[in-house]
C-alpha cells in the first residue's frame, strides 16, 4: 500500500448549528467564508456560541484527509504544530487513534481551534479560526527526512498565510519524489493569494482539488471552464460541485461524477474526505473516474453526521461499497 504525508494547521473544530444567519452578521462573518480571528475575537465568539451547544472534534483540512486515508489503510503521517495544552493533546490522541503517525511540534501559543458555524438548509459552513500554535509552524521546522519514503504529499491551501512554509514543503516533497496534491481550501484564501498559488501549482502540484467558488477565484471562470483551466496547470484537476457531484479531468479525459446518495445534515469535512477517497483509489492505480466515484462515496457518509468524523456503521458501509466498486474495476484487494 502506498503511503501519504500531509501538512496543515493542527486545529480542533468547535461545531455549532445555528438557526439562521444572525450570528454571522453580528460578528461580520461572510457566509461560507473562512476568517482568521485574533485571540480576543475568538474568545467572544466562543463564549457567545455556548448557548447553542458545542461539539469538539480534532480537525484541520489536511489532518482530516490524512486521518481518512489512514482508515483506508494507507500508511499516513501528519506534520503540524500544537500548544502544550489539553486541546493539543486531544488533537494528537485523535490522530493516533486512527493510525496516523504524528510529527506534531510544540509551539509557544495555545493550540489552534476552528469554530465551525453551520447554517441553512444546505448546512453551509462558515469558519472563524484562531490559529494559535499552528501559525508558528515555519519553513525552518521542516527536515528533508520528513518527506523521504512517502508516495503522496497533501497540503491544504489554508497554509498560504505562510508562503515560505508552503514553498519549502513542496520543494522537499518534489525532491523526495512525492505525488503532490493541494486542496484550495477557501475562495477568499485563493483570491488573496492567487499569484502565489498559480506559481506553486505550475511548478510542483500534480493534483488540484477545488470547489466551485475556489475554482472561480483561481481562474475567473464558471465550474466547467474552470476545470479546463486548472487542468492546464497540473496533471489532474478536480472541481467539486456540491449536491451535483464533481468533475475530474486529466489531459483530454473528462468525467462528470454524480453525488452519491446521502441525507445531508452538515457538509463539514466533505471536501477533505473526498480528497482522501480520491487519493486512496489513485494509489491503487484506478482510473480518474473511479477515483472520483470513491471520493463521492466517502464524502456522502460524512455529510450525514455533524462534524468531520464518520461513525463506524457508515465507515463499514462505505468500505463495502468502495470495495465492490474497486473490484469491478480490476483492483486486487
């Protein structure tokens, strides 16, 4: 089984389901966006959320993908930075219970946390993140040996707040011979770092994952045309289109992947798990259509639960469905 290394912000998700958009407007949080907040604002939002009932889950985009890949059976490792506190210990314990090897460095600040505000009938997510110790991860923390022996390297777009870190990471991964994938993360992140992301994708990235708004921010085009444009910059382009599924492209090959049936209540982690399923199937040598279908199957399971962690019954169901799909396409499992 091929292995995967990921790097990202080590954050604990604090989830709250809100009745409407009033809370978002109160704190000037654009619906569907990801906003970085300072410690004071973080405390205000957190204290105001308590009346809604909160759920705590170790998260972070790349960390979610790596945990999911580990459950699929891929030898997996995650690089991040946490504080010397209970939230950091929770994050590490959560990663390790899924079989992830952790390279979690210790920072001076408290561990980062992401407040996930879930609103509307489509369970849209708005993030207010206090990065804490996660922000202290820098290029000097990386060592060449961290990347050696891994087949895939997955990075989250949220790390662009430290462009020198991303550049050093992809350079080392490239030198180590990794297949490099990136999740674009958020449309406002892409908008404010467009030139840098284009440079990184052009030079180092093999697989790009983006949703509709991120793809438009990256290319200025609607989903289908955006897919073509992204595909000109990398080997495999994936644009996720929510309830209608996803589109995948490799060279002249194009496929529309329908969404797998699901009773969606929360979209948190859907993109992260899709990426894990796609990369898992890709590691088995599956065609990109099948990779997209595996991503769709596992993403459908996570939207049926609150948060980014799929429960055991749904994992069993997903693995059975994926196993049947892979065997039908010649995989030896």
